[in-house]
C-alpha cells in the first residue's frame, strides 16, 4: 500500500544530520588549538603564568557549543585574572568567540548579560593598555569588535532557526504527502472492493434466483456459473488488497491474477451478465492494445458497475448495450439500457450512491466527467470520455 511502508529514521529534525559532517566537539577542539597556536609565540607568552593564562583563555572553546555560558564564564574569569596581573595576551580574542556562541545558542537574557560583560572588559582593557590619549579610540574599537561578534552570533541564531523551520516544514510536507497517499490508496481499494464485490454478489444473487426456476437439466450449468462468478469476485478482491503473492492460490488462473482486467475482458463480463439474465451487447471500436493498463482497468470497472446497476435496478427482461471507443488520446465509454427506472432503482435510493461516486472518482482520475441519467422514453445511460494518458 502506497505510503504505509514509510518508516521514520529519527526524531523531527533528523533531516539535518547529514553524513560526513565533522562532529562539533572535533571542530571546536580544532578551533581552540588553532587559536592557541596563532596567539602563542615569542614576546606574547613570556613565562609559566602567561602560558597558564593562555590555556585558560583558549581551552574552554572546546565545549563552547555544549555549554556556551559556562565556557564564556571561564574565559571571562581568565581575562579578569589576566587584567589584574597586567598580562596582555592576544588570546583575549577567545572571549569574542565565546560571546558569539552565547548570542547564537542561549536565551536573549544570557546573550545581553554576556554582551555587557564583554563591553565592560573592553572598557577595562582600554583603560589599562590604551596608549596615552587614545582611551576613547581604543574603547570604541574594542566595543565595535564586541558588537560585531554579537551580531555574528545573532545572525547564526536566525539562520539556524530558519533552517530548523525549513526542515520542519519539509517534514510536515512529507507527512502530508504520505497521509494523502494513504488516503488515496484506501479510496482506490474501497472502489476496487465495491466494484468487484458488488458486481460479484449481484450476479450470484441473480443466478441463485434463476436457479430456483431452472429446469433440473440446467441447474448444473447455473451452479457452475455461480461458482465461477464467486471465484472471480474473490480474485478481484484479493488483487485489490494486494494479497495475490502466492502463485499457488486457487482463486483463478495465474495470468489473470498477475494483471488487472481490461478491455479484453469485457466480453467475459458481458457473458456473465447474460448468464445472470441481463441481455448485453458489446461493441469495441479502435485499438485497445494502445490504452495503458490503468485506463483499461478504469474502462472495465465503469462498464462493470454500470451493468451491475442495471442488473440490480432495471426490471426483468431489460437489455443493455456497451460501446467502447479507443481513439488516439481519447477513450469513450457508453453503457445504456432500455429498462424503466420504476421509482426506487436509481440515484437517491439506498445502496446506489456509492457506486456512482466511485465511477465519478475513476473518471476524474483521468480528467473525465461522468454523465449518468435517465434516457428519454425509459432506461438509463452512463457516458464518460477521458484521456487514457491523463492519470496523475
């Protein structure tokens, strides 16, 4: 069944887990190592104290995505110790990286608090290390760097939220497509079951009624027809349910089980209707071989349902005529009978509406519109024209 075999491989958002991505911890460790090496060198880290401060500033970046606030707090504390000791290190840039991570991954309140801490740190650094007369310029430059880091983090937050929303929308669309596929499949199986079971039971009932009035010499033939109709109905029902995988079943000939009925089987259908007491004439114009199997199944079901309705609702002795025309790009189906409606046998009566609904759905699947109604002078007419290649 279409759509019923879909299995989720993870929780919502699992589409984001792309194969081949570097684990975040590895990427952050590489970033910390690179920053440590770039800011480490002669004249930058003079002694063991400087080396320890260098490590304390850079190492927390390894867990900046797992615990952004903790990483920022440790780096800010190391920067404060560095300021108190009067040791100036380029590794202070780690504070900007940590600020961007906090802005991108924590609530706004934490981001604002981290930003204020960074701005205060910039002011303290400018007050201590700015050249004489350059305090404002140094403070402004460092504050601009803090703002840029915060903006980059905010942009990353927005992009991540947008990506999460896009992925969620894709998953919702996928779920909706799966749901629609399941509903369409259920509707298709419902139509198939209705057409095959209703037709089979109607013919069986008609034959059973005839059996009560048949001569003893004819009773065997009528009984054989009942059995044959029942087997064919079982075959159609099992095919509709997708249970015909066992080639050893005795539901019918193997080739018939493998392919759905089409225009070529209309002759046998009309013969069954004849045996049930409905005189049926069939006329097929054009080459049916060029019509796709799905369109042929639609033709067969339309004719089958129309004749079944005639058998059920038309008075005894009614005659039916089936005309199928296969032309390039068009298939026309017309089923007429000369029986009279008689008050309760037509649309609006119990049990009839679902059949017409299913027929309209089948026609609409190929872009066709079903016309069904009484004929002048009595009887009933069903007509549909559709494009055999127009199914979605």
